[in-house]
């Protein structure tokens, strides 16, 4: 069953988080709702694929703490690619701590080079808001929004309904700094918030380490997510370039089917 949603341009007007406005606009312009998770350890290899992927993606997601040559020279090269291709840089650090600690961690590890970072709702609204609001409001930092982790894709995870609902409430009450969610299914009716979903593959269902993959169609049409985050299903193939096109097309087709013509 296809449920009609608002267009990306209509939702751009409803969004208040600065990174969401930019994201809705670039998704519409580039016709893509694909986020590529590049989980290579070699920094140069990540940059090479990010350059190839640029035209097909709305965001490139990395884990800074898993990259061999992670330093300022590397981040400045990634920023140059993001500017060249107009995609967001997404540091998937999954922050979770008290406000003061969060603030110090974010300033040192992400604020200057990433557009968006992941944060667990676990520490509560006050810690999250007090850490991120001043950083996002600071014109000299690149960071312009956060994604709250509402649900996880892995088997046996401990994100129960109470946690998910509490996280949704924090997001809905802080839309000036929260872009949306990392989730498996749509959890909020606030149309300015964006549902990003990992755990997507068109060829496999599990990695044997707890990860659970399902199709693009299920993630977008059935579970009503907006953006698919795809990693190894693209990056570990011998021809990532053709997989990029395949996933971009499948994701965009599924999202377009639910939008007004
Ligand atoms: O497609 P994969 O399984 O190769 O990669 C999925 C990526 C990985 C995970 O660290 C991340 O998405 N992820 C997340 C995120 C984005 O926060 C949450 C989650 O529930 N599952 C998940 O796989 O880089």
C-alpha cells in the first residue's frame, strides 16, 4: 500500500534544522535518497569511492575512529569532495554521554568537518540540547544537525519501545537541532523530520554478525523511511559504481512512488 507523502520541497519548508533544509533541497535537485556508508579502513580508498559516489548520493557516512590515516588533511579532502558533489558528510560516532562531556567530544571529534552526527537519546534531552545547540548555532562550525538513534538494525538490540518513544519526543521538541532519526521504520508524523534507515541490501539478509538487511522497497514503501543507508552491499562489490546506480535508482523510485506527482 502506497501512502502519499508531501513533496521534498514542501517538507523543506517545514524543516527548521539547518542541515535538513539543505538536505531536502539537495535530495530534490540530485534526485537521490541514498546515503553511502563507506566502512573501509584505508583513508585514501574512502576518498576515491566518495568521489565516484558523489553524483549518486545525498550523504557519505564514515566512522572516523576506524580510519587509518584520519587527520585534518584527510578531513579537508573529504570536505572538498562534499563541496564538489554537494553531499553531506555524516560522522556516525553515536555519541552518548552527559552534556559537558558530549560538548567536549563533539568539538574535538566532529564539529569542524562533519555536517551531521549520530547521537543516542539515552542521556536525555538536557544533555543533548546543552551540548549540541551552541555548536550548531556557531557559524564557524560545519556541524549543522544531529540524528537521534531511535532503533537499531541488529539482532537482539536493546532499543525497546519506551526508548524509541522517548527519543522521538526529544526529536520532536528539538527540531531546530535534530534532523531526524536512525530507525528501522517511520516513527514520527512530523514531516520536517527525516527517517534514515540502515540495514539495507538487495542481495543478502545477514552478515552472520547480527546485522539484518532487508530490501530497499521494504525499507521505503512498507516501513516509510526517507533515506536508505547502504554500506557493504555497494562498497564490497567488485563494481561499486554500477551498484551505486542500482541502489540510487531503486531508492529514488520507491520514494517517488509515494510522493505527489
Ligand atoms: O550496510 P552495512 O551493514 O554494511 O552498513 C550499515 C552502516 C554501518 C553501521 O555502523 C550503521 O550503518 N548502522 C547504524 C547507524 C547508521 O547508525 C545503525 C544501525 O542500527 N545499524 C547500522 O548498520 O556503518
